[in-house]
C-alpha cells in the first residue's frame, strides 16, 4: 500500500480536521463527533438536510455541506456507515424547528443506522423524513445491499433537495421533490483498477492489466462483467445504453448528465467519455440541459467512471440551477 | 427465576466472554457473505459494553440494559450495531421501573425486542437472520410457566440448526441466495451466544 497518510486508523479524523481547516468560514465540527455542519446551522425556519455514509467517497459528503445543499454530513469509517448516535448529533445540530430531511444511499448498514437515528430524533420531538437513493442500474442485490445501490446520482438529490430547502420548502415538499429525483435518476459505473482501504492495506480486488469490470460498486463490490478493456467510446456506449434501457427518456426530454471520476481517472478521460455520451443522447433526440464532469462520488483511488442521467421537468431544472455555495458543487 | 441487576450484568459479561472467544469464528462466518468484520465489530462493541458496566453503579435492570444498548449502538457499527442495539433498547423500555424482573416481564420484554428487530431489519421468521434465534426464545418464555436453563439452551441450539438450512432472502447473505443454505448466519450465531450466556445465568440463579 502506498498512501499519503499518517496512521491507517486515523484517516477519517485527520481528513475531517483538514477539511475544517480548509473551510473554516463555511463549516464547523460538532464536538466529539465526525459530523460537519454548516457554520450557521441550525437555521431557524429552514428544514435541515443531513446526509453521510462511509468515508472514501470524497468529496461526498462533506463537500456538499453549504448554502443551497446540505446542512450536515456524517462521516463514517472508510466504507462503513456512521453509527446512529453520530447521525442523531447531526440531526440535532441542524434542526431549526421545521424538521430534518435525511438523504441515505441504499446500503444495508446506512439504512439501518440512519433509520435508527431518525427514530431516536423523533423520540426527542424532531420531525424527520428521509429518501433512500438507489440509482445504480448495474445490480439488483449486492454484497452490500438489498435492492439497487446508491451512487453518484445521490449528489443530484443533495443539490435539488438542498435548493428546495433553501427556498423555504416544507419537509413534505422536500420529500416530494427528492422522491421525484430518485424516480428519475439512473447511474452505472465501471472500473479499471481496485481501491485499497487504508486499514486493510491491500487492494479490495484485482483486475488484470488489460481487464475492466462493468457495473462495479463504489466500494469495489462486484459488478456484472469482467472483460478486456475497450475504447472510451465503447465504454460510454455500453453504460449509456444500459441506463437508457432502464429508464424511459423520450425524444425531446430534458436531462442532466454527470460524468463522474472514481478517484484515479484523469479529467481528460472523463471529457473523452462525455463527448461520446453527449453524441448518443443527441442521436436519440434527448436534450442535455446541464452537464457535470468531475469527481463527485469517488471510491478512494479506484480508476474508473460512472455515468448518471437525470430526467428533468421545469421544477427540477429550476432547483438544479439554484445557487450552491458548497465547496464541491458550484451551480 | 428472576433477573436482578447483578445477574443482568453477569449475563452480559458471559455473553461478552463467548463473543471474544469466538471472534475469529464469527468473522469466518461473515467472510463469504459480508465484509468479514462481524466478529471484530461484535468483540470490540461487547468489550466496550463490559468496560462501561464496570464503571457504573446500577439501581435498575433497565439502566444496565440501556447502557448495553447505547454502547453497542455507538461501538459495534455496520448493520449489526443497530440490530443488536435495537433488541437491548426494546428490552430496556419494556422493563423500565422494575427492580426485579420476573419471567413474565422478561417474556414481554423479549416480545418487544423481537418486534423491534423485525421492524428495524424489515425481516420476519424464516429468512435466515438473527430473528430466527430471538423469536423462538421469546416464544419459549411466552408460552411456558417455568422456563429452566436447559430449555433455553435447547431452544437456542435448535433454532441455530434450523437457521443453517434456511435460504437467505434478507441482509447481505441474500446476495448468495441458494448458496447460503448450509451456512450459518453470523448474527444468529452471536445471538445464540447471548442466550447460551442467559441459560448459564438462569442455571446459577434457579439452583
């Protein structure tokens, strides 16, 4: 293992400390937790938004804490859900009296821990609603989930639900719009190399020099097929077609596209993929309203990409365009 | 048989000993179906529970159980943390205010624990999860006037035998469907240790 770290057991704490040092004007650390909250939270009269999960997916989720997106992010150990007491602290830190909305990726551990925190918060008199994101079309059940996995599409849920909350939306309205995003967002990824969990010290899996894995999860969970690597155009075509088979996007529909790097893939390659994706969508008569290219939901140092498509209506367009001051997402 | 503060503490400490002793075995069970950390997580969590219990003085059984639940919740992690925390939290709530817990009260507590567990894990009997150990034990206490230690042991080990032959449809093991038959669910085995420990405390108490 070759990593720029001090102590494998301290990576999350060290990262969180460094993050706070980078954005002291935007975020604060809730004492004795790994919860990063917006400096001004709780905001009276605004619904609080909380997300989080295992670490190793940076800039998710702390990078999305800021005006127009999340009010708090809870960092678990690498690829491990945060515990309910941590999530509860986040909920309490951002409740401005209008309730708190949780955005959860669909992994068994995340769902159990966040739901338990939600019940505890409700027992303390805080109203809580949630959405479970399951945008990955690759596999139905996996070693980490029952049902589909939540991946990069989660960032668009943060953005749109965040904009709704910022504009004064009620807990119920935020839930409605978040459900709408989840119903209309689909993703799929692929990898060239594995990631290495610091505490494990060795790669989670191995791919041969000329091999790639289609449909891989953001923790290195198995995808659907291992095969010899093909060109960027062929990879873009395969992933885009799989997504289009799963969700009906008709001629004339407006969509948002996200080309996401998994950690070790250069932006150059992301743009090469993007060109092909845009071409396919254009050929299908689909109108691309917004495109996001970059690292949004990574898997440590995995080389690979994911493609996300979100079908938009007028409400989602407006919310997607609304301002965000989160360090990792500028509108 | 009745459960007081000192017996409750003894129960949990015995359970911890069994989990520590079988840490590697539990991890081996978890490797093919999960991420192989069940034994490590449970051992770390229950050790923290025992440390906590040694630090405090308790007046009521429910206070002991509450600390067990809260420590498991913050120290075990993964999917097991909230599941084991839930059963102890439900027991805590059901037994609140009682100095001495009789069998009938304990039966009510176990029933609450099982329904909480089913709700948390969105699971029911027959799905190869820890529910399949907790539920038969709750039934045993519910339907028998005098439960003795050997019936607790018998019920727990019968339950575990049945779990082995089930096909997983919930949790991570469901990914392996048919392949899961013949394999033991690590959460069910940890639950077995908890009841094996209970049986030993029960034996010591009823004489």
